[in-house]
C-alpha cells in the first residue's frame, strides 16, 4: 500500500463548532479511509501554516483522491493538500532510474 500525507486547515465555522462541542476527528477520518480500503496511521494537530496533518495507507492514487474529494465536499476545510510519500526503497529506485537516464538541460 502507498502512504499519503494530508495537510489540512479547517474553516472558522468548523473550528467554532469543535470549540463549542469538542470531538475526536480521528474516528470519522479512520472510517472514511477504511471504507476506501486503507488504514489511518495517525491524525495530528499542529501549529503553523496548517491546522493539522494525517497519514494514511491506501491502495492507489484514485482511492487517495477519493479521500480528499470526500473531505473537501464536507465544506469544513479551507485547505486539504494530499502528498504521496515514498519509502526509502522507492526513493532509491527512483534515484537509480534517474542515474541511468541522464537528462541534458538547456545549460549543458
């Protein structure tokens, strides 16, 4: 399975609702990812540009996109960026392939 990272920012309305009635968003997040054949690895809140991030494993990019679209459709997010992550083995494979297929840029 492939691992994805979602960085998110809630709308002010979503924050107002959660402050009024605190809720564990891990449960609906886990349920959504599981319905699409994956596993939620963690949901974290943060300081800075994003309100939080989630890590999940899911079989393919289409399923990952479905997670993002379902969350966006809720209207509770201002930002919902999904990034595909690569294992070190996958990154090494990409480096090897790049090394055996050099590219000549415009300054070479």
